[in-house]
């Protein structure tokens, strides 16, 4: 006879299953009962503007799960990085030798030095990372104009409506993240700090009309206006500057949520002239301001991990850097250190190919990235030569290989059938005014995880198993 209070084998099995395993177990019967679900799911995504160009963002039928403990360790590390980024950006404006380490082009430095008024360099930023049970490693800091918050929030809403979620929520408390409201609050706080006189300013979201993320701007406009802040969507070419005010589609603009990239502004100055003149005159609040370029470039991690800069950081910050920021150097023919050991950088880079990655310091979408462990020796040598100073207008970095996360996700194939696929899981926390607000989670079958290079996206939920009810009497 079983002892009173003993847990049954079935109950023990349920308690031991992790959230992902339990979701998959619940998904199978749902798909058998409703075989039309995958196609209906994709149709709903298109209807909700969850597209990147012509592709839907999420061909996957399972979200990413993290625990309260995961969330807390991510919060501590990423918020520390955000504080460092803001402080270093300000310090570099006063210290030419520090600013030089970021290798900005002269025209980028000129923009960074333009007065922007009060407020953070990066109202919205994102830390691209890999979260594992025993580690959290950053790959880069997107301090300029991180995309995806609007998509992520709507995607979470779609997943909450899935029939499998109803069953899953019987066993787990499920928490999602109100990203658009937090983003709007951060933008308004920056506007008020800058000197704005109202908490309902006329906002402009601006980028090129042809960008594949335009549908996200439409989502954010709808969300922001539901919170009673008026929004105009406009291409930089549609803006007007009369010497006193910036206007878009006949409306005077108070606050610019800038999604057009600094690189594009510099490459197309005539088309961005109205925005630049309004910024220079401090006639509008622009978030993120141009100083954000300093921590945004990937050379930021070379600044963080260089021993000569250790004095810039507190002991707690140095520990965060040691644990979470991979060793990084700007590619040059120099002597340097790696964890206290002197090395010749080029010689080390050539001899440790399978442990390193080469990246341009200022690109996005995986452009130009060479993973040493995925190419031959000749291609690696060619990448090194191309990365040397003078061979390109931008500097390049070499960075140590880090542990990545992979997981099995149910993927909707071209025929609408669901198959389980092993995917790389890139986990990217959003920081709004330096505070953790939520996550962008991207999946890829290759070594690069981003939507631009063909990856997909899933929502992230914080989950915690519900406590079992105990019998009384």
C-alpha cells in the first residue's frame, strides 16, 4: 500500500518535465485534433503585420521559456552593461583618447559631438546574447535603433490565444512583457528630461518607406495612439524644416523616435537634411540621439575588455564584464593581452581560427561576419587581410567564440506540416532607459541568428510552475 502523501509516478513525471517538454507534449494532441492550426496560425501572423518583407516572423509553434531566476540574472547583467554604455559615451566626449578607441569615422564623431540636450544617448537599446543554464554571454550591444519590440509584443498576444497555451497555463504561471507601453513611457521620459512641455507630444517615427520593418512602425503607431500619444509615420524625405520647426505631413513634430540609421543619414544627407537641421537647432527631441553611436559599435566590447581601461569601471562592473562580455579586440597589427597574457594579435588570430569570429565593427544583420570554425584556412586568412586597417572604411573586431544555446522547436514547413528542428537560440534583452523591459528571441538553423539573414522569431515568456493544491481534512 502506498504511503499517504507519496507522489504518484505520473505526478513525479509531470513535476520533472521542463516547460518546453510539457509544451511539446501538449502540442501533439492539439495538432491531431486541429490539423488546420499551422496554416491558420501563419494567416493570423500576416493579418497582424508580423512580417519582415514578405516573410512571416514566426514559423514556429513554441515560444521560448525562462524562469524567474533566469530573468533576474539577465536583468542584473544587462542593466549594468547599459549603465556602462551611457557613462562611457559621456566620458568619451571629454576624453579624446577614449573616444579614439571606438574608431568612429570623422563624420560619425561630428554627429556625436552635436549638442543633443539632456537625456540618455540610448533611450532604447538591446543586448544580443546567449542564455544557458550556467552562463550568459553577450555578443553585441545595439545602442542605436533596435527593432522588433512591436513585433514581439503582438507575437506574444497571438501565442497566448493558441489552444495549447490554454492547457499549458493550467500547470504554469505565464508572464509576458508589455513592450510598447514601456517603450512609449521611456520615450516620453526622455522628451520631458530634454525639456518637453507635455506628456502627449506629437511623435514622429521615421525611416525609409522601403525598409522591411515598416509594418512594425504601423503596429507601434496603433499601440502608442491607443495610449493617447499622436504619431506620424514618415520617410525622412517627407520632412520639412522652416528654420524654426520640423513638420511631417502638415504636423509640427515634438518628439522623433528615430529608426533611420546614422549610417543612412550620413550616406544620404540631402534626403535627411530637415531632420539634421532640426536636431542641430535642438528644435525637436530625437531618441536615440547621435551620441548613441559610441557604445553601439562593436569596438565597444574591445574597450570593455582591454586591461588598460579597467580603471574606468567599478569592481562590480569589472566582474560583470569578465563573466558576460567576450574577449574582443580591434583588428590591428599590435601587441595586446588576452586575460593577462601578452600576445601578437594577428599571429594569435591566425593560429586560433576555430576559437574566433571576425566582425565589422559597424554593420547589422550578420553582414560580413566570419565564423572561424565554419570556414577553411584560406577563407579565414582572406577575412583577416580584409579586416586590416586601410582595407575598409570601417574597423573590424576579432572576438572569442562563446557557448551558444540550441533547442528543438516545432517548425511549420512549406506544406503546412509541423516538424521538429534543432535551432540556434539568440536571446536579446531590451533596455528602455537602462531598465530591462522584455526580450527579442530569434531562432536560426545556421550560426547566425537574425531576421535579416533569414532567421525566425518567437516570443519569450517567464514561466513558473503552479503550486499543487493540497488536500485538507
